[in-house]
C-alpha cells in the first residue's frame, strides 16, 4: 500500500473522531446550584414576583409515548419547567438543571402538602434524538421513585418550535468548519416558574438556579394564593 494511503488512514480518526463537546466535557461544575447558597435566601412572602408573561401551551410526548399538552400537565399546580437535551455535556448547562430540580424534588417530598402543589417538568428541545424511551432512561438519573417529575419531548420540530419561540428559548445547531452539523447544540439554560393562572413568575439562568431560591419563590407564590383566597372570602 502506498505511503500516502497509510497516512490518510492514520489521520482519519483525528478528523472524523473529533469531539464537538470536548471543551464542555473538560468543564468543571462551577454554577452556584451545585454548592450551598452563598447568602441567605429571602424570607418567603417578604417580596413579590410580578408576572413576566403568559405560559404558552404546546403539544408534547410523555415518557410512555402518550400525547398531552403542557397546560394539561400544568393542571392547577405551581410548575417548575426546564428545557434540556439529554446529550448536553456541559455540567453548568442541562445537567445543572437536573441536579437542582432533583434537590428541589427531594425537599418537596419531605413536605407532602407542599409536594402536592408543585409539578416538575423537563422538556427536551432535541426531539430527533430524545425520543420518549430516551427521556424515560434519562429520568432515572435524577427523579425520585416517589416523585411525579415528568420528562417530556415533542413529536417533531413542527410541534416544538412554537413552544421554544413562546418561551424565548433559542437553540442553535452548531456546525463544523465544513458547515455540517456537529451534533452539538448551543442554548441558554432557562428554568421557568409558572403559577396556576398560567403566568410566568420567574426565569432562572445558570447564575441564579438554586434549590433554596426556588423553594423561597414557590413558598412566596403559595402565600400569595392564600392571601388572594382570604380576600375573596371577606
């Protein structure tokens, strides 16, 4: 075999096996959500969370392949919803959302009354790869067997895109030097707190996503509901 052909064979893994996620895989967990809160969480009810807009509906797939809508899953509960994809390698991205929501779920399960009033949802923005059975397997990394945290995907981009647009969740397919999809997705981490009136009450990004802050906000909204109910009874 000619020398030039051997060189091509030896060089092929360097070209074809390049990992588009290499930089993310080398990253270390550094987001505040992985560590004790550096300050005292605000006292529930000592502040207000003004509505930030309406929480849109959309068609989604459940882990068992069944179909539903976001609003049906929201029900009459407070909702914490994250947008993720299962192949995300950045520990300060989607895995952070899983870690924080798992700690939140654990705290909720210690208070059955509180747990019944909160619904956790994680929706994939990679429907091509994250089929329902993939979401079911991914859920095992984070969800308690006693919890009701649901992991969702979409039938297609046609169903997903209106949801992403409504929640201002942008996702960009990264491309290599030749312009071909690399398999990596660029996105902003966003987790939404939604009230029973289908209003977004807070949006958490990497720097503010922490279990203690979520718990304070959840309890603040529950106190607000109690005040409103008391006003109606007067």
